[in-house]
C-alpha cells in the first residue's frame, strides 16, 4: 500500500458529490487548499491506475447499494410471473425460481449465459431456471428463433436447442434452425410443422404480452423469487438476492 492512500480517500470524497445518486445539488463552493490540490495531482500523476481502481471500486459499491435498496422493495411486493407454459430447467420443487426474459440475438443475453450456468451449477437442486421469450423488434431472427426453440421443446429439447442458438452469437441464418434440429436428432417434419404453427406464435406472443404487463422491455431481465433484476449481473449479484429472499 502506498503511504499516500489517505489522499486517494480525500480525492474520492471530493468526487462523491458529483457521482452520488443524491437529490441534493453538489457543493460547488467546497474550498480545497492549493497544497492539498497539488498533492492529489501528484498522486494522479505518479499512480494513475491506483486512482482509477479506487474510483471504480467506489462507484461499484455505490451501484451495489442502490441495487440492494431496489431489490429490498420487492421482498414484500414480489413480481408474479405466470410460468405455467414455460420451459423449466431444474427441479420443480426447487425453493428458488429464476425467470429469464431473453432474446436469442441479444448480445447481453449471450454475455450473461455463462453466469447463469455457473449459478445453476452452484445451487444445483435448489434453483430452477424458467425461460420466457422476449424477442426484440431490432433483431430480425429473434422471433423465428424463439418459435424454433418452442418447437424443439415439443420434443423435449428446449434447453439443448436454446444453448445451440446462443452459441451462434447472434448469427442465426434461415438454415440454422433445421441444422440444429438435425444435430439434436429431432423429428424434422414435426419440428418444421411446430415452429411455423399458430401455437408457437401464440406462446411467444403470450410471453411478450406478459413482459409488457410487468413493464419489462429489455433483455435480459431476470425475476428471482419475485425480485426483478434487469440487465447483466455477476454471480455475486444473484447471491445477494438469494440471501435477501432466504432471510425474508
């Protein structure tokens, strides 16, 4: 540790009024002595990465505290998602239910996939994943991909198909659907009929309508035991919510 670490703390205090999520205006009349200012500038000059890391840590902790406050609000008024017709991965009697609204061409959904797999592995037997379709209009193949995944689910291979779609990294081509179905040894005639059926479209649109009613418009959005978590999160963030719901 540097002897001047306390100056970094001072720098963060000076930055706090400009970065904190506060209703009060920043104190623009704060007086800083020329000597202190010079010392802080010297730290920035000689140890820039230490300063950058300290600011990032400070901002990350602020974001964590805001998230915790937001998540706690839903402990007494949880969001209720109808998962009756949704594909489920994990034990039906698991005490934790993680609902995911996602889009197969969403880059953020792709980014969070390894995190979800790690979370499910860590809490195997204690958590189940429920997938809800929310294809976004800017992704040209997202709706067709959702309908194809639904069709694979009619043959018991939803999550296998789900994984293969995400593995394409958004580069879903018209021929991708049958190719994945063949690789998974699905009945191709049934698969093609199902993915173009009114039932497939109805289920995908039902998920979209439910998302709209819940004021969910972006992907990925998670709902963990009634606590909404819009965006990309780390395993540690999900762990925070798990602790909250288990202490409830």
